[in-house]
C-alpha cells in the first residue's frame, strides 16, 4: 500500500480502471468455468447412470441363473465406450460375478458391500456403484469406472479462451484509460505546478489557469482566492517577523541561562537521589541497581559475585553518649576506610544508620570475599580520633555469594543480613558466611514469633520465681520474677530463645506489661498470706522503657495489686541503660518518684562508667553470673568482682551476687561483705505454688538451709 501511495495520480487512475476491469472479467470467467464444470460433471454422472442401468438390465437374468459366461459377454459392449476403464457385476454377497477391463488398464476392483447407489469422483476418474434389483429385491451390484480426461481437456480449453479474452480486454482498457485520465490529471498537474512555483519563489502574485465549471474548475478558483489572502497575510507577517525575532533573541538568552541552572539542579538532585548525604556513598537505590546489573553480567559470564553486609558494633552507644556530631564524623572516617579496602569496580553503599553493604562483582571465589572482609575488620579496629575523642569500633560482617546463596538480589541481600546477625550472635567483630542452616534458624525464629503472638491469649506464658537470700540474716528477702513459655507441642521454650524474638518483633511490650501485672498481683497474694516483707523484682527491656505508655502501665499494675511501691524493684541491664542515656534517666527518675527501687542487672558486661552511674537513680547493683562462675579460682574474675563491689559501696548502692552455685563462691562474697545472694546453691526458679510452699515450710530446696523473714 505504501508503494501505491507514492505513484502519480495518472498511474493510480490507470490502476483503478484496470483493476475494475480485471475483477469484473475474472468474476464473469469464474462463473462461466464453474458452471461448465458443473454441467460436465452432471453429464458424466448421467452417462454413467445410463450405462449402469443397461448393465443391470442385461445381466439380471444371468445373475439369477448364475450364468457367468453370459454376463461376461454382455459386458463386452463397453469396449465401444473408450472412456470406460472397467466394469463389474457383484453377487448379493459382494462376490465378483463378472468383469470387464479395458485393455492396458490395471485397476483393483472395490468391495461394494450391501450399500445404496454411490458415485465417487477422483483425480483422474469417476466410479459408480449401483444396486441390481429384480422384482423389488436387490440381487447384486453393478460397478463401472470411467476416466474424466475429456472433462479436464474441455476445462483447460475453456481456461485458455478465458485467459485470451481477459488479456485482450485489459489491453483495450489500458489504452482507453491512458487517454481518458488526462481530462482529470492535466488540470491538477497545472495547479500543482503553480503551487510548487509559489512555494519555491515565495511569489504570491502567481495564479493558476483554468476556466472549467466542474469540480476541478472550482478548485482552481478557490486556490487563487487563497493566494490572494496569503499575499495579504504575508505582508503583515513580514512586519511582525522583525518584532518576533527581537523577542525570541531575548527569550533565548533567558532560556539558556535557565537551562544551565536546571541542568545543574537536576545533576544535584540525581546525585542526592542515589547517594547518602552524609558519607557521599551510594544509597540503597543505586546499590540495588548495581546489584541487578552485576547479576545480569554474572549470569551471562557464569561468574561469581559477593555481597558483604556490615553493621557497626555498639555504634549507638557512641552516638548517644558523645552526640550525633561525633557519630557522623565517625561514619565519614569509616566510609573512607571501607573504600580504601575494596577494588575500584566494587561498590561501598550506606543503607542507613550504621549499616553498610559492599558489592563485589567478578570475584574468583568466596576466598576473595573473606580476604576483603578481613581487611575491613583489621582496618576498622584501628582507633579513630573524633573531636578529641579516641574511639574504638568494630563491625560484624555477613557474606552471601552468587550463585551459591541466591540467584536474585532480594535473596542475596536477605542471606547476607541473616549471616550478619549470626556474626553478632557469635560475639561481634567477625565475618560469617551464609549457610542453609542459618535460613532454617531464621525460619525457626519466624515460627517462634508467630506462636509467641498467640502465647498470651492462649495462656502459655508462666512466671517462675527465684528467691534472694540475705545471708547475714539467713532469710529470704525477695524474689525475682522470671518468664517461662510452655508451648503445647514444643514444650518448655528457653527465654534465651524467645526473649530476643519478642524484643525484635516488639512483642516484648505487651508481654512485659503482662509480666509486671502478674508479678505484682502474685506478690500481693503472698503479702496477704503473711509474707509482707517479701520484695518482687521484675526485668525490663529497652522496648519497654522507650514505650510511651510504659509508666502508665506500671502505675496501673501498682493500682490493681494495691502494693506498696517500696516492695517492688525493676531490673535493667547495663546495656539497656546506655542505649539512650537521657531518655532512660528521665524514665528512671519517674519510677523513683513512684517509690519503686531500681537495680542494674548483669553489671560488668556493658560500657557504663562511674560518671554515668552517679547520674542514674540506682539502688542496687547485681554482679553478673559470668564473673561469678569461676570464682574464686579465676584471678581476673576475682579482680573484676572486687572492683564492682568497691565501686558500689563507694556510691552507697546495695549489692546482689547472682548465679552463686557453690559454697566457695558463697564464702568469697561473704568475705567481701556482699550479703544478698541469688543462685542454685539455694534454689532454682520455682512456680508460684512451689514458692509459696517453700515460704510456708521455711525451707530451701538447695543444699543450704535458710528461714524466711
């Protein structure tokens, strides 16, 4: 169609006329040929029917009297019909009774069966099978086959005549169309030539010639009138053109200035959209793009790619204690060190906070990732000087490798994250490769979380209580509430397993509220049973302290249980205290205003200093059992324990030694003047019923015996 549209109008008119003639002639010829073919077939069928009736009539008697010889002689008349190739007479049981075959013809006779009359047209012959009937009873079949060579020859002859007629007709149509089309095309070509000259010379005074009264004549008149209007407008446009050119020149200058500014802004926006504002490193968006490109290259080249997920260890403590300005400066220094540890084609990105990701394309194996990871660990262990502070920082690194640990960006990132958390659990400042077992552990954590969400409403959580003994008075002075989870199918689940899950998922907040209310309610029951001097200690998490409704929840628990706040104590780990010192200080002061005692649990494992302890409203320090376990044989633990005891006494704080399991440990603390002891030497954590029974019996289940106060 595109080629036809490029032809001249003359050619198009000729093609239209020729096409109409050709289509008309072809339709007439097709009707003629098809009609003749149908008539020829009908004639052939009629001839075969006539011959078949003659054969059936002449041979019915021979067939009845089983005279095969007479039947064969009767069929010989077919030799006078040159188009008949073969014929046969069949008995009623479809056995061939008599036959005729034209000399030189080799054919196979069909099996007619007991069937009605049928005719079959094939490529070069036609067959007819018709029943032989005598006295209204079918006694056999007559078969006759004729070639249709004459029909085909006649068809070809007619096709030749049709082709000749079409050819002559099209030739005449072409000669007539080439002359007649000039009546239309000549005026149009004249008009086109005038329009082209006007366009080329910009001379609007030219006019097209033509005086006919038909449509073309009117077109010429309209064209000339249009030129009159254009000539008027052209004169006006020339006047406005000068004014417009001046304005355009001025606007162009302004636009050029604006374009340069816009390009500069766009470049800055593009940069900030894909880079971290603080460190200038690629951000998560740019990192994901580069990961996907590296994955595509790795798939094509069948190469290996690595991802390193970095999380700075205890960075929040530095940020909270020294301020965000120092933290930001530290992140800038770390970013430079990371870039110095990798290759030029590697990507160091900051995901946010203290998390970094390093993309290692085209590595030869996992050993390359380990080499770069160890180089990073060594680089970050060197002290950093920020605003007069000498800071020490370490990092935990998780590694995932393509294609071993995943074939898409999401999976590789997830597995690197999982392995980084594994490095944290193993003690930090480590590099850990991803393994399938980690994914199993991650899924186990998810199963725990899903079950933990339902544990409260299913009443699967229980509180156990471990007594605190004042060895100077040989009496139980308090208990610590310890959470336990008894699952109907998984059994007793250790707090070591489910407490981290509760903290990560935020479930620790409602669980902590339940623990506080349940523990306070239980203490009220024991007070009502006569043990009024007993004191209850409950552990707190970071999430609870930072929750907006924490203080309201504690007040509600006190109000519901009608307890004296002085008989309650909240235990906070040293690390929790240091995570957000200012916010923690405000919360602890509010608790002290209520009359609640505050204890530092696991003291000695964190990074608190004497200056911070003096600011905090602390009543009790609990010496962590990790320093108690090897007393008094481990000299280092002895030194640490004595230092903690001396510091607490200097600040006027009470002391509790937890995890005491041997008489030698007990003797050590007795010598150091620590009177409150907690551990398996006296009792394991007990259920509420067993604890009440112990209080009533005034006997301890451990190897040492004490009485209740």
